[in-house]
């Protein structure tokens, strides 16, 4: 019931359930006969079993709300807004990211914001990116030199190359929705931002010609776009929803899953989405997967050389030197 609920709706719902439990407890004072007692015992057992779960969810919701009210969290949200809006204060955005690095905040948080800036602006200017790389190596360790190299290979971090097409992508796919309209949009799951992956799924039905009707918009994205029509195996029952298989290679976030569920609700259940993915992911898991920890766990060159010399001296089995 609360799995995909917005945080602003969570508090009132939990309060309503808490009042219902308290009301059940107070009904014991109004019992007048054995029949009412039997009915009350059933309701009491239900309320009693729900009480600890309700208390747990209330505590979690309270802790979550306290976290999103902190000044640090609000600053991060503002920074994300400034980056995605491509405001003129681009240098101040990079300065803020560098402050996060200098303060040695969690590595994945700094990388997430830097990669967001890189993707929105089609890269980072060479002088600015080199400065940020030096700061990251000094703050987090030189083993992350290979981490950033892997990020560049994946395309999430790059030196600036040409003009950014982010404004066109944002407009063509309507990725940012006003607060009033977000209630009836997939952006509800992200408080006003529509994940591009789910918007692409939505276009396969909302557009009369599917992806063929938005070729210009798809041309702004990385990689080719193809739409293949499969012949139906048989006639489908008009009352049954269409099952759509959505594949996420490399991982899917819980927010995207919530957006797909929201899309199914908005389409009044005409389509049921079956998700196939390699894993559930987030920023921390993504950037951790790009680390080359195996390289740095190997012995140093000097240790390897001395080990080989000792091996030659001692020998083993029936090889020369083994006597």
C-alpha cells in the first residue's frame, strides 16, 4: 500500500492507520454482550499484529523526513536543479562539487553529481575536469585513477566535445513536469522528473505511430533506436491487459520501477509491465562496480621479484634445485 507512495502522502496515511488502531483499542469500553466481545477480539488481534509494523514504519518515515529536511540535502537538490537547468552559474556548480570532494564526502555522491554535469553539458572543460580529477585523487586515493578511467570508457564522464543537446532532450521528452501536473504523470515518482527510460516506454503507446512518430527526438539520444513489430500469436481477449516486457541491461533503480507502476495506473491497467534486469542498482553500486580493486590487491613488483628469486633457489619436486 505504501510501496510507491510519495513521501508527502506517507505521513498522513500512517497517521490515519494509527488512529484506526487506537480506535480499535478504545472500543473495549463499549462492549455490552458476549457476541460483541467475540467480534472485538477478532478486531483486536488484527490491530495488535499491525501495531508493531505500524510503529516501525512511522519511525522510518520520521527518520526519512528528518534527513530530507537537512540543509545539506536541500543544497544537493538545488545543485541538481542548477545543473539540469543549465544555469549560467556552471562554474559555481563545479566549485560546489569540488567542495564536496575536499570535504571527503562519500565518493559516489561526488561522482554522481560530476557525471550528471558531464552528461547534461556534453562533457566538462579540460582544465576544470583535470582540476577535479586531481582533487579526487588527493581526497580519495590514487586507486580511483582507474575508476575515473572506467567512467570515461563508459561515457558517463568525458571532456567537453561540441554543443550539448540536453535542452532538446528535456523539451522533446517532457522530462520536467510542473508540480501541479506531476500527480498525473510518471514524474510523480521523482517529484517532477520523468525518468527517460520510462518515458520511452510510455511513448510506445501514447504516440499513434510509436517511436516512428518521434524519430527526431530519438536522434538526440546515444545509440540507435529500433522498433520491431512482432506478429501476434493469436487473438487477445479484449478484457485482458497487454503484457509488456521491459529490459534494463546494467541495472534498474527502484524509482524507475515505481514510475512503471505509475504508468500502468495512468493507463488504467491496459498494459502490465514485466521487468527483466541484470540487477537493482543505485549510484553507490554503479560507481563501486567501476573500481579496479583487484589491481591494487596484487603484490608490488618488488615483492613479486623477490618471491620468484626465492622460488628459484628452493625449487620443488624433481626439478633442478629441488635437492
